[in-house]
C-alpha cells in the first residue's frame, strides 16, 4: 500500500528544536479546525533492496540469517528511538486523536511479532487512539512463515498490506523480489484467514510483461478474493539500480491498456476504483491512505519519515534523519528532526490538489478552505482551466476528476502550480 516516498534530506545537523509556541504564533493562514491525524512509523530494513525502489530502505546485511530467524535487526534500540522521537513530538499533537497507524518500510514484517506487540503497546501508552483505529503493517511474502501473520494480528495489527507485486516467477526475479509465486500464494491465503481486511500490492508494466501476462496476474490475485488491491505502474526512479541499468518496459500505450484492463477486471470482481491506484470492496478502503489524499495530517516517526502537521495559522512539514544509525543516535538524544519547514502559502493549492484529485470522488470545496486556510479564489483560475479542458466536473459543493482527468492526472494537477 502506498506511503509517502522518502526523499534525501540534509543530515549534517538536526533542525532547530522548537517549542509549541513557535508553531502557534500568528500567521497568514486561518484554519478553523484541524484535520484527522494519522501516525506513520518507518521500519527501514529489508532482506534485499529491490532495483526499482526509491524508498528509504536498507538491506539487512545478514539477510540469510534473518530469513532463517537466527539474526535480527536492532529491534529494541530502534523502538527505543521511535518512542523518544514520538515523545519529543507529543507537544505538537497534544490532545489530538489518532485515527490510523501505518507501519511501513523497508519490510516491517522482518520485525518479530513480539517487537511489533511492544511497538503498538508503547504507542497506545502515549497517544489517544480511535476505538476502531486502523493499524496497517506492510508485509513481504519473503519474510512469511506459518502463523506469523496471526501473531501480528494478536499484537494489535488490524490490516496487512502484502507486497506481492506479481505471481509470475520470471517477473518476480526481474523485480529482484526475494519471494516466488508459491510463497506469495501461501502468504495471501494466510492473511485472508488471519485478518478481516488486507491489501495486495500489484505492479504492472514490468520488464517484458505482455497484456496476457498482466491478465494472468490479475486473475490469480482476484481469485484470492482480496478486499483491497493497490496497483502501481513500474517507473524508473532516479538513484535506483534500474536508473543505472534500465530494463525494457512496455510502451506507454501498452501500459495504458494494462491499466484499463486492471480496472475492468477489478470492477467485475466488485472492487471499486476509489483512488487513482487503489481498488476496494465496500467498507474496505484504506483510511490511512485516504487521509493522505484528503490532505489530512500525519506524524511520521522513524528513519527518513515525513510529517505534515496543521496549526491554526500554518501547515508544517518535517523530515526525520534518513540513515538508520544516525536516526537512532539523534532520536535518542531528543533531536530526530532533520528538516522543519513551513509550507509556503503560494504552494498550498498545488499541494492540496496533488492529493485530493487522486480520489475518484474528488473533494468538497469547503474542505479545501478547511484544510489549507485559504479562500476558494486561490484555486478559481485552475478550476476554470480544468473544466474548460474537460478534466473536472463540479457543482456548488464538489469537484471531481472526469475519466479524462483521471487519465491525464499530472496535466490536471499542474494547473494548480503557483505562478
């Protein structure tokens, strides 16, 4: 399931430690209320860095031993650092309820169920959670073993997100995944028995992939009856192995045809496309990701994690130290934040639209004002241009992307860039 890409941050020195009065001082924005708050927890280690991955993930060097359960990542020290990070951030979110938690990576399922149990318990001791708080854990079939998912459920995880990517062994090898088709099938079947809801990650436009092979992947995925599927187009990102040694991937026209087929097949299986890359059965949408797209708030703790926090007169973004050892050292010393910046007033319309227009239902006009503290005149010009080009439909209350707007989402979002 999607989480916010983690970009390099300056790591020479921590950002200044600021007290709550700094964030509460008068400013140019007027937010009448604060949006829902989520918590993102980054666990940065994985068995093997995938050649397409631009997330802040770090190979656990003793990968063979880790897979066999004979060696472990530094679970306890890292959780100690996470809790120090969280406690330092508490004044910024004091009194607010957390609606969802997403434990992403890396490969969080490398952590033992006992460590995840401690992590969730420590979070509960420090934050007020909604009674039905959604708690998602990303899992990799390559770290799957019998009953492990049940143990994560017993630890308090309510939703699993499984990074299957493909059920084709040839494509899994090309993607550098550590699991094979048989492990993927076993992991999904176990997740279906252990959890009331779970998510499958599937990638398309893979090296050498044909439309027929994509259809086979989708048929296999849908036969497992997942309540939610996240779909990602393989893109070649800078600073990845694939950027240095690019594979041959399908042309854009073929990739569009694949996405159309995915949407058609998912719809026939009762999964509605509620977001540009997400399909769900009724009642199984991911609240955490939807909160991102609705420009909600999220506190990010862990190596390289991003935060977006709202206050009465400003919206602030933070980034934690990226390198795990450096993060742990700094977090335990009470200074986990490497960057702390106020979002410029002129950038807020684009930042809002970059998220909200990913949703099939778009957004309520009153939510734009509530989440950004800006008047509707700030987006009037962009809305007029988008409507003229047939990229949105709107009434007095809502703005929705049209089919054309969904197909050309980047063009639609760019209309709201600051002059």
